[in-house]
């Protein structure tokens, strides 16, 4: 009788658990909570940074494209940079407001 790879792995795991040993981590469980919180915080900060970068780049490239389209070389690019900065400020204010609600 041939045993598949997964069946063999499950048989080994069953035999290992029956011997009184456990596959679970018996260490401090707070480590996983701290790690999870830090990963969530990191993802929040990365998301905020991505929002800021995308909002700024969108308006700058829109101004650059409009300059090429209408022939107003530096003017609309400058307007795009200002609009991008305004978008960055709005994102930061939104994030700061959400952070104050959490406290």
C-alpha cells in the first residue's frame, strides 16, 4: 500500500502528538500579540506613506501632462505641485484625526 506525501506527514504528526509532545509554541504568548501589533502599526504607516506619495505624484504628473498638452510649460506643473502638497496635508490631517479618535 502506497502512502501519499500528505498522508505520511499527517501520520508523523499524529505519532508525534501521541508521544506527549506538542507542536504548539509553549513560549510566551505575548510575543505574538506584540508582533501582531507592530505589524499592524507598520502597515498603517506604510499605507499612510503610500497615500501621501500617490496623491503627490498624481497631481504632479497631471500638471506635467497638462503643460505638455496646453503648452504652458512650468505653470501647470507648479499648480500640480501645490495641489499635491495640499493633498499630502489633507491625508496627514485625516490620519491625525483618526489617531486622536483612537486615544
